C-alpha cells in the first residue's frame, strides 16, 4: 500500500523540525557542559568527596534524569544547595555511607512522585525556601573562604563564621595561604565582572573562564597552591555495600535521608517553576519531575556519588542558549562523560582555591540581600520567617533549621488568619442580637467566649452565625455548650441562625 501524499508530507515536516531543533540543542548542550563542569567539580570538592564524584552525578543527571519526562529544559546535577548537608553527612557517617543515603533518598522521591505529592511542594512557604537557601549560602561562603586560604574549616556553622576574622588575619604571615586566597579572590572578581565584558567574550561561560584563568595563572607563575586530587573515575566510584545500608537505621541517618529527599525535591520543583516562566514550551509535570529526580538519585546513590537536584544556573543557561528539547541536557551528560573518560589528568591542574571562589560566588547568589529589604517593607512577617530560618540553619543544622522555619511559617499563618468579630446589639428591651463574622477558629475561643459569657443571663439571646466564613469544630462545640448552659438558666432558649 502506497503512503498518501499527505502522510509523506507530514513525515518530511517532522524530519525538518527535528533538524531545525538539533542544531540549537547541540549548541545549548555545549554551553551547559561548560557551565556545569566547574560547578560539578567545585561542589564535590566542597562536599569533601573526590572531584570525580561531582562529574558522576552530573553525568547521571544528564543521561538518566535528562531522558525522563517532567521538565523538558531544566538540567540536573550536584547543587551548591546540598553541599553543606553532604559535607556534614560524609563527616558523620563516612564516604562509604554516602551512596546508601542518596539511594534511599531517591527511593523516597520515587515514592512521593508515584503518590502524586509533587504538586504539594508548591505549597511550601517561599520564605522558608529562601531562608533555607540563604542559610546554605552563608555556610557555603564561610566554609569556602577557609578553602580559598588552604585552611581547614571548623565543623559547626557558628564556629565557621566566628573563626573568619582570625583566619583572615592568620593568612597574612603565610605566603602559600596568601597566594591561594588571592587566586580565589581573583576568581570571584572574574565572575562578578564577566557580565560587563563584550558579548563576544561572554560566549565563554563565566565559571569556566574564571577557573581556566586561575589554572593558567597557577601554571604560568608556578604558584604554590593546592590542586584537585585526582583518583580516576573508576577508582572514585564506590557502590554502597550492605554495611552502608545497615547504618541507615540510626535516627540521625534517617533525618539525613529525609533532608536530602525533601530539600532536593523542593529545590528541583522550585527551579522547574522558574524555568517554566522562561520559555513558552511544555510546562512541567511536577509528579513526573519528582520521579525523574528520584530515578537520578537512585542511580547516583548506587554509584556512591552525590545527591542531585535541578540546578537553576545550568537550566537558565540551557534556555538562554536556545534549547528546544530534552536532547540538550542529555548531550551535556555525554560531554561530561567524555571529559571524565578522556581528560582525567586535566582535573589535577585546577587550583582548589579557584573552585572555592566559584562556590563563594554561588553562595552569595543564594543570600537575597536586596530582596530582603523589599520584603521587610512589604511583608515583614515573611521577612522574619526568612531570617529566622537562615539563622537556625547556621546555628543548629540544615534539617532542624528547615523544621523551625516551617513551624514559624505555620504560626505566622495562624496569627494572621482573620479572627471572628462579635457585634452585640442591645436595645434595652427584647432579645439581645449577637452577630458573629469572620473566621471562628480555636485561636479566637477565649475572646469569643468572654464576649458571650458577659451577656445578661436573664434576657433572651439571638445568635446569628450567618456572617461566619469559617467555623471550626472547636468553636462549634463551644458555642453549642454555651447555648445549652445559657438556655438552662430559666430564660428563653437561645435562638441560633446558622450560616456556616
């Protein structure tokens, strides 16, 4: 049977459409690869794991998560937002346990996606998420300033910040530390001012340019600075064993898994919402994206690598570079794999201080200094939630800090929820008319009952509930109890007009 002319024409159009999108996707994949490469390495080094594991997570983010449905244009990989938490987990449980933690978090994400819980992450208070990122940013900046100076950072967040003045004054007497810090500061300067250079120069992504210039300076002047420790891709991959999974039975390990899963999911889905606003193509299916992230973290965990999230820096670079389909993010994973396989020696030439500078700059972007001033003027309650969440994360730890922020956000909502108003109309004779309006919740029970119990007991009462927009169980029960008691005093029964 010969195909109809119409079907032949449709096939030809689909081929041409595929060719039209292939070139932009190819170009976008190269751009994203160049952006992702230094970030993958920097996040791994800052997390206290071999640099190659950052590349492994980036590869999985491209080849596994990138192939699955969800958000077609956002790119996944190791994120600065989880650096502090990963570092704490590696220090507490060891590198061998990291894969088990990440794998279990991935399984949890898969379950949440299968239960269609992805859309509920959109209900998380934005102030809590921004406070979480701000706290992470502060810890990232503080910790990486030590790395820039080739110094070991203290364990706790408060100790990191408190020790900064002493660390900065202490490096003056050390040529090696001063050189490394200067190289890191130069890296930050390149990142800050790169956007002001001519467009032809800015074709090279700023993170890659900054690290490349630092590496060139280190080689050209033979600077005495630490470079990335190279183990090789195969040697760095350490699949978790049975003992690693057995260690997940502790309360601390369970909390770490929950933190990995919830923070990675929230960051990925918030990133998806931001990416959706940047293009006119298909919008994100949140449940499918959550499953894609869970699949990626499951595979990453089996390889003993870092947890992944969707990363807004890479995703925005992908969209701005003209990507049209998921092919760009898959290809970026291919380029990372080829780099790790063919040029592993190049990693050993990269100064650690340069990668630290990249992450100090990334941490600065997580702290919404300008937005906080505006938020304080317009929504002070939200600003307080943001600041308290950030301070709690710095002072305590990531998981408990987020819980404190969520609790404060709920308390703020309860405080700002409109209360019931009690309007009493008494003409001196006849029944007393009592009108309730607004929201009658358990929070307003003391005020409500005080007003009702102060009414004369020898007069008939007309209680009008028609103006209530909400009447919860506690208030309804209390009103019934008060009505029964008042009617038992020997007066006319309370007449109730119900509207809720």
